[in-house]
């Protein structure tokens, strides 16, 4: 029985992913400036993370569609997998957006008995939309840097793509909800508490990005070694190797032999 494949050293993996991880760290700290200089509300801060979740889901949807084997005319299983991911992901994002708005706009909770003043004001400022644009730009850069430039579509099947953003979504969105509730209700939107929330979310973003890069390195090592690694739902890395790449239609080799 062959030995399990060894992943590239963590240092090498993280060195390759360093540009994307640094950008994630920087953009995750951008709300800190707005909290300190612009006196943002809790609602504005949490909705920046909602926008980040939407951008993350869209880029991972593109990754899943471009992953090896995810060809609509050839593999119904991959079509269903990607469709379930999109439906589940964006239903959760939409539900969380509604809950966050109802709670932190003062519709459901009123610290001190009154609706907070100026809670929607940050949405009318260019700073808010600049931070949102920064999150979107970083997600698209990571998609290009890791998936297009890094060639990850050649060895990761769709099942290996859709698990990571769902984990990040549940960890971050529910973490933001719980942390935001603490800041909004018992601490009554304290500036120091909101700064702590931004720092915690930034640390979580970087930690999840590092874990994702290490997991991708293990999958790549398994594929290159011809080993099988379970990715969930009974799907393994060998499933991707058994399917023809998207650039080569099925039966193409046989037609070439007939000539």
C-alpha cells in the first residue's frame, strides 16, 4: 500500500499565497479606519462583511464551474453539486442580510429604548462603498492569482471547491452576528468594542485563508501522487483524474485514432 502523499512544505505554500493573504489582511482592517475616523454604526460594519461574502461566493462559483470535470454537457453530478452550492450559499447570505438589517438597524432591538440615530448614514458615504469595492477587488484578485494564474482548476474537482466558502460563510457570518449583538446590545455600540470586532474578524479571515491554502496544497500533492483523498459527499480526488479535462471533449482521442 503506497504511502500517503506529502503536501508541499507549509512555508512554500504560504509563500506562494502571500500576496493574496496580505491583501485579505489589509482589506479586512479597512473597516477599522472607518470606525475610528467616520464613526461607523454596527450595521455598516456588518454589511461590509455581507458584501465580502457575496463577492467570495461569486468567485467560488466561477471556480467550481471551471474546475476539472465541471462540464455541463458531460457530468450531471457536477451540475447538481454546483447548483446546490449556489442555492445554499446565497440563500444563507440573503437570510443573514435580512437578519442583520432587522437587528442592527433598530427594527428589532433598541438599545436604550430608542432607535439608534444615524444608523444608515454610512451607506451614503463614499468611504463605505470604497471599502466594499476593496473587498470585491481582493476576492477577484485571489481568484485570478490562485485559480487562473496558479492553475488550480487542473487538479481540483468541484467537490473540493464548494466546501471552503460554505465553511467560511457559516464561521464568519454567524461570528459577525454574535459579535455584533454583543457590541450593539449590552455594550451599546461602543467604539472600542466595534474595533475589537473588526480585529477579530480580520484575524478569522486571515486564518481561514491560510487553512484553505494548506488544504489546496494537500489536494495538489494527492493528485500529483495519484492518491485518493476524500473531499466530502463521497467524492475523491481520483474522480477528477478519471474525467477528461474541459479543454478535451470526450471521445476526442478515439476520433484521432480513427484518422
